[in-house]
């Protein structure tokens, strides 16, 4: 029973990691987009 519970916990951690990865990717993309926009607009 405890083994099954630990598998559920592992799945939950994987889902949380996926959410954090997705948020980090969006933040990086937005940062690069903003940097490119300001670099082009200053040219």
C-alpha cells in the first residue's frame, strides 16, 4: 500500500516539475522577446 502511495507522490512531483518547466520556458521566451524588441527598436 505504501509503495502505491509513493508512486502517486512521484507522479504528483513530476506534474509539478512539468508545470515549473512550462512556466520557466514561458518566462524565458517572454524575456528574449522583450530583449529582441528593445534591441530592434533602439536600432
